[in-house]
């Protein structure tokens, strides 16, 4: 992934997402699904982010999520860990936690998209999210059908981005403020915005030639 393409796609996505921002505020720096407030906030976030979980299933789902959290929080990376720091064992553990979410969600309209968004809510700097179209695209691209494979693919994208920003004399830590000045957003979330724009919405990042042509149409400020 190149910085230019990421910045363009994230510009189309837009800067302020109040639903996402509210979720981040609800979870804060210590995500804990043993907290009734965080559980309620998670389910509200998922539905507002187009997961469409039936509200009549909320009580059962909350109990299932509490149990999943008690059994699986040890499988998740530390809160401050970056996606680039995960090794094969870390990704395998995350994959198992993901599978646990799918099992608890069976019959409750809580499946792949909700599971990935839940993991991202719990580890916003480490674990990526997807929707059905993004998930299907990666299956077609040969990245694998499991969430752990997807985590590895996103880590590769971040590594490519790091090489590109170093070329410009920058670091990965500079990227969020370059792309979305004034907003607290992780690299993992920026990659999701790129995927949503280019895969879910199917917008195309213009080439250098496109930009040169469009710039040629700008009026001369002196006229």
C-alpha cells in the first residue's frame, strides 16, 4: 500500500465518523466485555455500523459475549500492540478467538462482519475489520478465507506503507495525522477505510497521469 493511495481513499471515506468515535470513547483504553456499559455500547455500535443484529437477541448475545470474553481475552494481543508486532502464533490465537465469536453468534445474526468489528473494537490498533464484500475480495485474491490470514495480509500492507513513508523521510507514526489531521485513528482503521472505499464502494484511485491531466485544467491564479 502506498501513502498516496491510502490518503486519497481515506479522503473519499471522510474524516469524522461519529458512530466509530462513540465506540472508541465507550471502550477507552481498557476494553472489558465484563462491563455492562461496554457490552451495550458494542451492540449499539455494531447495529449502527450495519450489522443488523435483532434486538430481541441482545440479552442472550450479551451473556454469550461475557462468556467468550472470559475464555478468550487471553488470546488477544495486548491493547498497545501494533499489527506489525504479531507473529504466527499471535495470529493463530486471534483466529481461534474469531472462531469462538462465530460459534456464539450462530442463530443470533452475529457472524463474520460482526465478529471482525468486535475484535477491532477490543483491539483498535491491532485487529482489522471487514465487511462481506471485503472478505469475499480477499478470498478471491488468494489471501485465505480465515480472519487470521486477513490479519497477516493487513500487516503486509502496513509493512509496504512503512517502506513508502520512509522514502519520504517520514515514519508510520506520522501517517494518521497526515491522512486525518486532528483525529485519533489507528493504521488498522485507515487500512479499513482504504478497503471500504476501493472494495466495498469500488472507487478507483487515480493514476499520476490522471492527476497531471486534472491539474492541467486548473485556471491560472493570475487570470
